[in-house]
């Protein structure tokens, strides 16, 4: 299902799909209770795209105004468009995600880094490589100038949202991808918005961990047996895609742990894994270089550090390693 734009996912449920699933190409959701109210799931970080999505959705919410919104986690590509939501809409996220939003670098800082990266990126060595990678992550997105509106309401583990005549179940399944990952389950339509707990045909990133928590989250999502799982990135998925992601994590965990035990570096481990025959099932997933970012988190935790958001130093080192491997041309195109 490679359709892009506003796609109907179930009864009164839509998603604005960016199925290429690259950096910042985030899927968002819309749940409509006709004649009453609507809910928006996530807002993208590119201001122009956020406005475009709101414009395209306007006819669907003409008699069902957006009264509720949800941010699935703290990564900017899922909430930096919050200023395009109606001022009267209430925004909900998990308490851990709100903490992450306050702790992460604001969009103005990322804009400055990506812009500097265009110059610094020419420098040889890890500083130049990390800066180049940041420029690659931003691509052509225009981040908001000011930090957008934060969510107004939080919950710890689960919360039932009323949207007109419908209910949407929110459940926090993190820490996995980030500390506060939550999913939104629209049971009456058989649709689940997974945020970045599911990537489809696109390489996932373990930023926070622990990985075991992500595996448990996938089992829980599989148990819901929804007709459609709308991932944070990539085309709409099914239980099979959740299983494929679980297989990727199990492979990466086992192959990575062996090499960590032997003292192999993150970069060399990524190089060996990508060149191995076992990589074949994942080789067509977009942005395969993200394997380095996940390995950097796994190695950090295997070194005895507790799970947590990446420090700036760890993130910069992982970006530099990813950029170096991209320049080596080891990834399939
Ligand atoms: Zn994302």
C-alpha cells in the first residue's frame, strides 16, 4: 500500500501518509466523529507540510471540529507542527514524552546545527561527518522558528479519550524508541496509530531502550490484531509488519551482542552486519544506516549504562559513524 496523501484507513479514520518513510516523513492521523468532534494524531516538523495536512483535512472536519490531539512521542517530527492545530484543541501525551519535549533541543537549535552542518560538514573527521548527517536528517524541511505549543494534558500509563461519540484508547508502551512512546487504538474502526513503535519498509531507530520493552510492546500490539497499523514512518502495515520488525530486532540484538562481547566497535559491527548475508531481509528498508544509531544505544546499555535518551555526545558519535558508512557506500541503494 504505497499510497500517499490523505488515505482512509477505516470507518471515519484517515491518515496523511508519507510512505517513503525517510527522516521527517512522518504519517499523521485523523479520527472523525461526524457532526461532533475530531482527533488529530501527531503533527509534522516541516511547517509547510503541517499546514498542507491541515488544509487537506479541513473538509473532513467541517462539521466535526478538531477538539483533541495526541503527540505519540517527543521527537520533533511528531509534534513541531502543533501550532497548526486549532487553539481550542486539547493536546495529550504521556508525562514522559512531555518531559522529553522540554529536554530535547528546540527547533531553532536544530535549524542552527543543520545550517552550520552545511559548512562544517566539509571538515574531515567525526565533527564534519556528524554535522553532515544532521543536514541530511533535516533534508529540505523548514522547522518552526519558535518552539511550538506543548501538550496540555498528560497521563502515565493509559488514558481513554472521548472524541464526540467515539472513544480512542491511549496506552504508553515506552520507554522503547523514546522514553514516553504511546499508541492510539481506535477499536471501533480496527485502526491503531503506533507512532514510531512501528516502521514499515523503513529502518527503525532504538534511541532510548531497553530493547526488551520494545519487543514486549510489539507483542502487545500484535495481540490487538487491528486491521490496520499506521506506523510513524512508511506505508500502512499489518501484524506481519510488526512481526518483521520483531525479527529485525532479534537479529540485531543477537548479532550485535556477539561482536560487542568480542570488543568490536559500533561502526565495525554495523559494517560487518550490513555486509553479511543475514542482512538480506532488511536490505530494502529505507535509511539502512540507522542501524548504527540503534547499535550505539545497544552497546551503551551492554556497557552497563541504564536506558535513557541519547546524550548529545552519543548522538553526535552515532551520526558521525552513520555518515562515514554512507560515504563508504556499503548500503544497498
Ligand atoms: Zn518519527
